[in-house]
C-alpha cells in the first residue's frame, strides 16, 4: 500500500510582513494501465525577492503533477526512459504555464521565479526531477538513506537557479528500491540536511517517525500528516525557521512494515560537526591572514594617508571574517536547539495530536518509547555541542 501527504505553511517572516506564502506542495495518486499505483508529488518555493513568485510556485507544482498524472495513467510503464521523458516534458509544461501566467497578469516573468522538485513513486521504482535548492531524502529498502538530489545555488548562498534555468534541470532514478521518501523546500531542508561541505548529511531522527511508519490502514495517511503538521508547527521550530516551508512524503508500507531499526550514530554526527567547525575557522583565519599579507605588499610606496585607508580596509575585512564565523556559530546553535526541542517532545508529540493519533502510533508500531531511548543519546550530544560552542564564543 502506498501512502502520501503534503504540507505547506507560511513562514512567520511573511506573516508579520503580510507577504503571501511563496511555497506550494501538491500530490496525486494514479493507477496506470497495468494496475500499478503511483504517487506523484511536488514542492515549489517561489524566489523570495520576486513579487509574483507565489503564483509561480503554485502554477509550476500543479501543472507538473497534473501533466504527469494525465500522461502516465494512460501508459503501460515498462521502461525508465518513458518516465524520465515525461518528467522533462512536465517541467517544460510547468515553465510554459508560468510564462502564460505572467502574460495573463502582464508582469515580467522574472517576478514569477520558483524552484520545483518532483517525484514519481511506485512500489518498485522512484524517479525525480530537480530545479533549485529544494531536496529529496530517500530511505531505501536496505535501511540506508541519503539526500538523492543536490541543491542548485548560485555563487552567493542566498541565490538559487530557478525553473527558468533550464540548463540546470536534473532528472534521475533511484538505483535501489525505495521504501519511503520526503520532498522539502529549503525552509525545511536546510534545517535537517547539512550543506555540501558536510557531505549533505541527513539528520535522520527528524525523518524517522514518518519514513519508517508501519502503517496498516489508508486512514493512517491522515494521522501521519497530522503528526508532521504538529512537528512543523511547534513554536521552537517556527521561531527559528521563519521561511515558508513545504514537506511532502510518500511511503510503501509493504516495505516500511518490514524495516529493521534504522541506526543513527549521534556521536559520529557530533564529531564530524566539531571537526568541520574547526577546519572552517582555520580556513577563514588563514584567508584573513593571506588578505592582510597581500594588502601589506600593496602598501609599499603608498603615502601615509593611503596606508591608513588600506589598514582600515584590512581591519574591516578581518572583522567581517570574525562576524561570519560568529554568525555561523549562532545559526548552528539555533538549529541544534530546535532539534533538541523536537527530540525531547518526539515521544509525546503523537499523544498531543489526539487520542486517535496515539492509537495509530501504537498500531503502526512506531514505538515512541524506543524512539525516545534512541534520541536520548542524540539530545545529550547536541546539548554538549551547544555547550562547547558557547564556551568557544
């Protein structure tokens, strides 16, 4: 049995500034001519600086999913090329629809820029399309997991390659059987999957309750969605993740019901984080030194006033480096605090959603007690990491 759901929530920053939610998520279930069931899902994130991107994200997500649903349900899906070709056509159709929307409203198409991430999932296969800085985390039948996509960002961390960047479109297929998956826009992704410098590590405790759910009834789909909405609505999470967020999940319960407990090594996660932080500080310090040395060379032959100005530039550059390191520490600490709150509440969160959800958790054998024991080590490690960062500050 395949289950799926999708969630989109407006960020606090947009609520306070009366800006429309620029995210959108959408999913559909179809049955092809060979009677195989498919789940088609999409998440889209309108570019923050584009005034009409809320139109762009909704148009792109709905168009892509509807196009795939209409075309694949009429097919006998027997090879990968058919699905990958349909995905490419769906992205082109989505872009054409966004451009048509811009023409309709008589506004520049650039103001409609959006990302688009899509999955096509069946009992045996999983295909995907990627444009932008969203991402897809997959849990395989063998118990391994990864982010199967790569963030598509520009030279600046805040920049992104939108749907209009057709040369950046990526399409692919999972090379192993997928048990479950989650699609996210960057508002969720960047809090639970580290950046490329840290090998896109997946913080699996966040995904565990949904992606490993041993659901047995169709109604469990609703209960899983309610659970995830509760997680994404906690005050601690929304205070720290102020961006709009979208999350979509799909799972094959025939596989998840047979999964063994998924290991997560909290100590290894902590150690790698500490090592990266040290390397990053050393790198930034070295870059500042090299810059100062270069400026010192350039100072030779200058007048006193010129040297004074150049020294101010060097001091300012050094201060910027220190500010950058400090900002990274604060951001890392805030995200880790958020994780701690989520982990501490994970065992009781299902109960808080309602009595029905609590019964469903027991029926789906999600074992809140086991989750709590598994996460205690993680919580302890993260708290220790926070303490270390405070001492470093």
